[in-house]
């Protein structure tokens, strides 16, 4: 004889369950310490329901329904800000951007005596040995962006510094993680000021790199991002707000160095 199914015992939520409520999918996290339900929208726009132990799926669904409007609007906000950075493959024809234009990768046979990436006749040239080693290939590409970006910004810096009446800082192009730029005042040590720009910035069109240059140079006079800071940026670049928004929007679609 089998035990009769007990239809009246509500099914308890378990950790890592996937709960679907009126088309919303939520990952369940059960915690013994928790007393109440709670909801979070993760950075990747995923939804999490935090639940106390022993609560039923029906209770959880009621809670989610009661907060549906908040969840949906919150998720939409996250979706808009979500990074969409693509990964690249080190294969013939892969597309890379530089100063807003696209260049295809050309993988060439060895024996060139060159372990650097070069831009020749509209193609980014990489040796087969580099292309076949993800870490070395990535490093060679990042190195190319650093060198090319540095040469470009060196030319560009002087007019901006003059326009903003600030001394020209020492500039370097390097890996700044997800930041586009950083500014360090040399005043205390009587050294020159130092401006760093992240290499992925140089994938963007020139007018957006200009915005970052103007932004960082404004920090030569005003640290922080207060009203006076933005007024100064606005004097040098009246359309800075549009550029800042465009940078946010385009920036999250740029390659940040991930190779697959
Ligand atoms: Zn800043």
C-alpha cells in the first residue's frame, strides 16, 4: 500500500529552487537566520527571492505578486545599466575597434621576428604564435592599445590643457579595470600631475576620448565631482552631458580584454 498523497501540506521552498511567478523567474535563497521574505535585483538583472526556512512556494508567490511593480521597474533599470562587454577570439577576421573605427585581425605565419601586434594597411596583424596563446595574445593586444593610445593622446593633450588653463600632466595608458581615467595631483611631492587612461577607452570615437581627457584635466583644478567641477568641464566642453551619456551607453559594449 502506498501512503496517500497529502495535497494539503504546502510544498516548502528549498535553497536554489527556481520559482516562477506570473512570468517572473526568481532564484530562491533560503536562510535559517531570515525572518521575512525579501527581493533583490542582481547586477546582471537576475531576480533573487530571499526566504526564511520552511515557508511555502504559495506564500512566496503572494509576496512576489505584491511587489511585482517594484521588481519590474527595478529590473528595467538594471537592464539599462548592465555591462554588455563582448569577449573576443584571436582568430582571422575578428573585429577590433580603435578610435571608433573597426579593424579586422589578421593572423600571420611566424618568422616575422615580431612579438608585437601592429596595425598595417587597415588590419591588426598578430603572429600565429600569439594568437594561439590566449594569455600572450591578450597581452600583446592590450600592449598595442596602450602604445597606440599613448601616441594618440600625447598629441591631443596639449590643446586641451591650454583650453582649460592647466599644466600638461604626465600621461600613461594602462589597465584601470572598469575605469576610463584617473588623475593624481603631484602638488604635494612637487612632481608633475599624472593622468592615467584605461586602454579600452581607445576603442571609442575620438569625441568620447576627448570628454574623458577634459574630465580628468578638470581634476587638476577641482577634485571630486561637485557643482564647481561640472561647471569647469562645461566651460571646456559645453556638450559634456550628452558625451557622458554616450560614453556610458557605448562604453558598456566595449571589449574589456576578455578572450575566449
Ligand atoms: Zn572624475
